[in-house]
C-alpha cells in the first residue's frame, strides 16, 4: 500500500471511527437521566445502582421529614445484600444480630415447635441510612410531591404540586402501594385489603426481662392464638447498635379485622381523621392500644404479654395484596410496592424491590431503547412479583379469610390450611428456596 492509499485508508478509518463514537455518544445520552419518584428503600436502591452505572439520577421524595422511623425490623435476604453491594453499600456481618432458629410457644409458654434456620436481623433504618449516605445529596429532593407524569417518544416528565417539572429519559415509580405513578399508568390496579392487620412495636432490650432476652434474642419467636399470629425477633438498637444490652425487640401481631366500620375505626386517629393510607404512630388512639395490650395478657404467654405491655408507641398496619399486570409502559417503570405488595409473612418486601431495581438496571444496560428495556424488565419481574404475592398469600391462608376480607364461613381454628409448624418453618425464608410443592 503506497502513501496515498495509506492516507485514504486512514481518512476512511477515521470517518468510521468518528461515526461509531458519535453513535455511541448518542446512545449513551439517550439513556442517561432518570427521575425516580419515591425516596424510600426501593427508590434509593435504584438511584444508587443507576448512578454507579453512569446515569444522572434525581430522586423525588414527597415527605419533608426523614423516613428513618418508618421501618421497624428487617431480616435481609441474599438478593437484598447483593443489590446493596451493587449500589455501593457494603453490609458488614457485625451490623446484624444472628438468628439461629425459629421457635413457637403455646399459651403456657411451652415451646411446641422449633426449626433451625440461620439468618440475621437488623433495622430498616440502618440500611436506609446507609443508602441515603451513599446517594449524592444534591440529587435528593425532599418535599417533592409529584402530581402528574407524562411522556413522549423522546423523554418522560413529572410535575410537582408547585408546578416544577423534571424531565429525563426515564421515570421510575418507587412510590409505594398508593403509587401515583401506577395510578396514572394503570388506574384499575388497586390494593386489596385481605382481612387482617398487624400491631407493630419495638422494645429496648434494657427494658425486657433477662429471661426473655436469653430465650428470644437469637430466634424468630412465634405464638398462635386461635386465628391469630405473633412473630417477634431482635433488631439493631439506637444508632444501629447491635451490642447486647443495646438492641431492640420487634413484634408483629396479626389480628383479623373486618372491612368496613371496624377497620375504619382502627384507622381513625386522635385527630378524628380517617387515615385510610396508614395512620401515623402518634395518632393511634390510646384506648385502642390499651385494649390491645389487655387482650395480649389474655392470649399470649406471660413472657410475651409483658413485653408487649412495655412497648411504647405501638402502631397498626393493614395488610394488603397488590398485583400489577405490567411494570411499565413506554418510558415509565414501576418497582417495589408500587407494582406488587406481598404480605409481610414472606419477609421479602425490600428484597423484592431490590431485585426490581437490579433487573431494571440490567435491562437498561442490555437495550439501546428505554422502551425496549422497560418491556423486557416488566416481562421478567411481573412473573416474580406474582410468585411472591402467591407465596405470601399461602402463608396467610392460616387466617382463613375470604376474598372480601372476612372470615370464611367454614373457619376452623384447629384445622387451618397451613398450620403453625408450616408457618414456623417457612416464614421469611429466601424466596429462591420456595418450591412448587409447598405452594
């Protein structure tokens, strides 16, 4: 090849290289900015993962206050730990409390069922704070109430109640069970009350009897009054402290409450307002708490009743199922509880959101077009969401509620579809370990 030929070749090669570079830059810009609606755990997981993978991310959180106090205890599943690592958060083993087994107690305090299954428990706030500290503060917008979402072939937008608009290549709805984003995309998909609620609370270890600490701070603990269920386990204490003497004990007590007037009364606060979407702990009426604690002494072993009696600030949570047909449309995706709500029995709410965030990031990396990425993500994670809801409902079949959220006419507390032994063995296990034969 002579000089002129080499020169022409270099020019042609240069042109091809420039064209390839410009095309690559164009593709990169086409999927570079994400707007995430919801700054709780799922939103921050998605935000941190996408930020580390080259995106500019804005997180819009409706609440002006920190969300640290909204979660109680959490037993992280392996998929959550993997997503946290991908988000740049390393969870050290020493920030949790080792759970060695599950134990169920009858009314007299006798342990009638036990199953060995190792996990570790920590606090929701601890993991949330780690994610928050890892996310760029200038891109987190508290007090940003999204009231509208829109999209066109080239971008997606959200509008706040003050008229401010955020525009990006992608909008992710991580705004929970009452999702505004889901409501705009799929207005017919609504949560369904399943007929029972959970009283929740935590007690500082130093206020618990020593014999209770010895027996219950290394286990998932259960008790089963007829047609009801209590689960309790240790979590990190103030400032994420997991040292003995500084931990907390977390409980959920599931109780059937009929839809309608009875449920409405439970969620009417001291302010006289009906808080359908969830009542703040400070507004739960004292007489409801007093009645609940009195009944705890009638139903549970003394060791549990005394602990519940000492718990301050107990609050109540209605239990719902929610299933979306799709997890996105066009340039808008929904993740976590915005798409699927599985009852707490499966212990996978946050892990499910983590899997959603990781799957969406994977799809965006595989596809040039945002729309194609969301379509692929939706196909993958919709099946997983349905499976999680189905499994949690199986564990919840113990309560024998009908589709309208009322006790079935053939309710038999001595012969539930799944019994205490089943619940003790399978509550909160890794979703990857759930097999078809137990569904």
